[in-house]
C-alpha cells in the first residue's frame, strides 16, 4: 500500500537524543534528510551535495554550516552555498541550491515537513498523557511496510503465538472479548473488554488492575495502545511510524507508566527487558512476512472479521475518516 501524505504534514523523524554534535541522516516521505544543530537550533536539508551527490550527513558542522566530506563545499541552514574551497573567485550564493525543510523540536521529538506557506495549525500530535505520566523513549527500525507494522501492534490475536508466556499463554483456554470500534480525531480506535485478565507474565506484573485496553491509529501513522484500570491509564505505548522507503519503517516508541510508590527507574528497569523482547519477536515475524512477500508472487490477502483493525488502519493512512460504530466478539 502506497501512503500519500499531505505536503505540509509533520512527521517524527527522530528523538532529540539521537542528534548529537555530528549530523544525523533521517528520512521524510522517502527523502533522505540531514539534521544538524547550531546554537541550540536544529536545521534540516536534503542529504545530498549538489556537486557530486555525496551525503552531507557524512560531513561535519562548522560555524553553523554543514560541510560536504568530498570537496568541502559548505551550505547554511537555508541551503545556500557559502564556501567552495579551491575557488579563488567564489561568491556566496544568494539562492538556495540544497532543498531545506521545516523542522521543529516538540515534546522531545524532532519533526520535519516540507516548506509551506499553509496555515494548518502546526499539528504535531503529542498525547495528553505526556504531561501526567513519566516515560521512556526508544528508536527502532523494522524492514516491513507501515500497514503491516501498524496492524501488528494493534492486533491481540498474534500474541498467543509470537509472544507466548509474555503477553498470553497459548495453552490457556481462551475467553470472550468484546471489541468496540469507533472514530477518533484523524483515525480510529478499538476498545477491548475481556472476560478475564491476560494470562502472560506482563499482565501479572503490570496488569492486575486492568479492566480494558484501547488500540488506536491516527494519520499520518501514530499508534497508541492504552491499558486502563478503574481509575486511570496504568500503561500506554505511543509509536510514531515513519515509512523511510517501500519496505522499511522507523519507529519512535514511547512507554508511559503511571506514577507509583516504587521509583520510576525501578519500574522502567523491570518493564524494559520485556518490551525489548516482544519488540524483537514482532520484528522477526514482520520481517519474515516482508521477505515472503518479496520472494513470492504477491497474492490477495485474506482479511476476516477477526482482523478488526486492518481496514481502519488502511483508511486512516489514506485520511479516509468516517463515523464508525461497530461491535464484534473475538476469543483471546
């Protein structure tokens, strides 16, 4: 599935901790971008020197400019050519010769979009829970398509087999779960009410008071999974998906944990290994699926009523948002 983003859409391309003193290569709508910092400001240019096509991200930052590692050409934050070593007659460019992009730091994330004169309200989605819950952030990549990745994180039915014992035990008798699908701003959500608790280790450690869970997809590729007790959100995971090319996505993943009597760093130290293991398991199965698609002649996918979020993920990524109110039953 090809994703067609608006020209002025903000996408998360990195977490602020990823950008150090050296330039950083990221992708925006499949375009390689170089990020670099000067005087606490972040700048974004197309990651290609116009001289010989060298990635500027291989170079260095010098006095607010980025220096090409091949012949030392220098460009300022607007993409203007300001130095050409070896040319005694060089005159600084008054025009942009390297494409520049809008860039913003918001909520500890680095956002990029095309230069635009449109006033779209600078929509950069950060959940309200960001204020009330401490969080940990990780950055990962998966060699798979954005739709398959989004579905994986919103699909409970694979957890018995891909994450046995961690989220659910496959040998435990399944119980009924009511799923309610509804429309939210820029997307769709599924609310799961299970007759019993999840059977895995993570449920025993973190989910003893969970009464419902919610999975959500928002344009342009934001996944939210929330676990509720009677009083609050106990745990939430927000994933910003950035499709770097046809078969690779970058994921900026944030885990928000309700404040407890136990210090946050202890809770995070217990949770993180389990999350890392489940991520590796998801990555393994998703990349196997992608490899199989590339190796074999693609055939039509079978989508059933149990694949509750697949159609709505595809709709959300196309900005096809309509009012929906659907209830289904599955066995978990």
